[in-house]
């Protein structure tokens, strides 16, 4: 999901409404082979011009769409993708590619929220996702941060995003990156939906402390009508009604 596409690239806790608690029970106990799963994709400028009506007619029900990276990059296709996905009936969410070595988590969360990553209760807008994966640029796999430094950066981002939007951000990551770069930190999983990246037949072992996943990116070489070339394919671990509940924070 990185802008350079060089690396592998994401219910909720007490305090949410009873319906959200019910959603937790669903996704905590269900796997792709055992319960309803809802198909989705994630896209960026690399997919070019997308026919979102064809995408929706092909059965895709949600999409995470790249919005921002760091503090100076906004995906040039984001605005068109975000609006056209919504108009086609696709439940959409923005995502931010994290660059923890160039600015504070709060700075990047504010940049996301001000450039498409805000939220509204309209049945089609998910809380934004924080994309945390191996650094495709210079600076080391974990962006040169210690595990404590990475935890602090992530918490700063999450706190700021929640302050700006009232929502807990989704966290996209791989188990290996998370455990190595955060030191197997379990803190966020009480509140933040996990979007696990594992290109395989099962989501496998989850990051330390995560009791279940909410989204699973299972391939980077999927195909969908309306999109030329490969596209990342995902599942939501539940049915569409529960995805709408997450979108509406209900």
C-alpha cells in the first residue's frame, strides 16, 4: 500500500454503543470460513481511473482509498475516488501512509484529517486507517525509532485523530512489522480495529494482544471489474450491516 509499492503493507472497546458491542462479538468469533465476510479493496493512484459503478456491480462493498502520506503528499486520485466510490454505493474510508521518522504522529494525523480523512455519519464513511508497514525509503525498517519511540508516535497519531474526528482509527499492519517495531505492543487493540495484511489463505497469527481482526488484506494481485490491472483485495470480518454500524459508530 505504500506510495512506492515496495513493501507489504490494517470492534471496539467499552464506551461505544450496544450495537457496536454486538459487532465486536461477531467479528471476535468469526473467521472467513465460518461466517459472513464482506468483500472490499484498497486503492491508490496506481489503479488509475476507476469505474466505481462497475466495481460495486462486481460485488465490492467497501474500499480504503489512499489519501495522504507524511505531511506533504496527497494522492492525486483521492478526491475523485472518494466521491465516486460513495456515489456508487461503496462504503469508503481514507488511509494515511505513516512516515514516523519525518514528523510527529499528531502532525500527520492532522494532515490526514484536513485532507480527506475526516468522518461523517452517513452510512458510507469508515474511520480512516493508519498504514504502518516496513519503511520503503531510507531510514531503516522501523523508521529508525526504538520500540518505545514507535509506540509513542502511534499513540500520538491515534489520540490526535480521535480528537479531530471522534473516531478510533483503523490500524493496518503486518504481524511481523508490528511485533518487531512496537515491541509486541497490545495497547491499541482494545479500541482500534485491526486491518491485518497477510497475502495467504488465512490471516494467520495476529499482532501481539489482538483478539481478532476486523479487516484482512489477503492478496495484492486481485482483479475487479472496473479496475485495470492488479488491486489489493480485502475482507471485512462480518456482514454489510455490521460494516455500516462501524461506519456510523452505532
